[in-house]
């Protein structure tokens, strides 16, 4: 008795995904409709949050007041609220891009910029810039250089170590370097802000000090 021949399996069709191809000279790239829709939705939410942060507050201001040329509304929006809102939006976008780049390079969804020592190196560079009394631009440059130096040190150390999985070695090396640089930044912070450290040290003593009692004695000169 011979077994019946096995039927060939039908190949499952690939899921239908619509993509948009953009070509410009020798450069071309494809964009899926789903990521494009998600990006558009997030951009709309970010724009709505930006408008809400500018309009809402202790003094509610509508966009029409700014367009009409109200001096108070223009000052509050253009000089106070809008710079802070735009700075927060750009900082959040930069952190998101940095996290996405690190996760793509290390192929680990749990990796963040602070995992490889970027945040700790930048913090140490900024604290050292404040310690020497540098200006704003020098402090920002020192923070940038500190972050790059931290990543370079992590990659150099990880390249010298022989391990079965280079990515795990890179992440563990980054955690160690980040902890070391974070400890150095915490140690150098009181020296950069002596007034703040002195106030923090004096606060427990002020709280533990017992209040003095004032005793009122009755008058004996006969005046009531």
C-alpha cells in the first residue's frame, strides 16, 4: 500500500502594502502609506499642542488677538510663550530622532542616548563649562563635545573587548561609562554651584533647629 502523494502547499500571498516612490535624479526612496499617515497624525498632534501651549495659561490668548495686533497679546506670545514652546518641541524631536538612531544602530528597542553615555558625557561637559565660568555658547559646545567623547570612548573600549555578541558588549560598556561619567558630573556639580550646595547643606540644619520659646512676664508697675 503506497502513501498518497502530498499536495503542494499554496504560497501565502504577501500582504498588500501601498508605497510611494519618490525619484529625483539618481536619488530615490520609498515611503509606506501607513508610516506616512502615522507621521502626519503625530505632526498634527504636535502642532495642536504647540498652539495650546501658546494660547492657554494664566492669560488666555486667542490667535485672533495676535493677528489683530494687540500689543499685550503679541508680547506674551512672541516674547514669552512661543520661544519656550518651540524650544520644547525641537528638544523633544531631537530626543526622538536620537533614540531612533541608537535603536537602529544597536538593533535593540531598549537602547536610549543615556545608555551609551551620551547624556552623562554631555552633562559632565556642561558642568565643567559652568565651573570655569564660560559663556552660554561655550557651555553648549562643551556639552556637545562631552557627548561625542563619551560615545567615542564607549566604542573604543567595546572594540578592544572580545565577546560573542558585540552589540551586548557595546551596551554594557555604555552603561559602565555612563555610570562613571554621571558620578563625575554629580561630584563636580557642587563645585560649579557653591551657593546652591551651601543652601542645600544649611537646609537640614535649619529644619532641625529648635524654635526659641518667648516667655511673657506680667508687668509689676501697676499699669493695667
